[in-house]
């Protein structure tokens, strides 16, 4: 599934999608863990840093991490998101 051009107001630079979750994120309220189906590397206007947004099946952000570059964000994908190999795409 292709993401929108912007997620949380940041422009999508690269993305990966899997019908099988890349991994799961625990919830603070103890409900079932959230499945991560989308990974998006995004940048806010005027910023040099790149965010890795971990998204649910509707491209809603569940978790994020800040990186210095797209390459760094791809290289530092957390172990919890490696259940399926990420195949990166550009818009």
C-alpha cells in the first residue's frame, strides 16, 4: 500500500510496506500490541533530520525515531521491526 505524500506533516522520502507486520509495538494500556505494516522515512520542511515513522495499516504513526539521514534510518531499523525484510521505495 502506497503511503500519502506526507505523514504527520512531514514529507515522505522513502517507505516500506508489508501485509505481514514488520513487528509489533506494545501499548501502554495493556491492550493487544499494535501491528506495524508501514515504515516511512520522512522530513519536516526546514529540518535536516529524518524521522522513521512506524505506522499501522492505515499509515497512522505509532512510533517514531530521529536520524541524521535516510541511510542511517535504514541501517538502524530496530530488531522489533525485522520480522519481515523491509523493501524500500521512493515516491
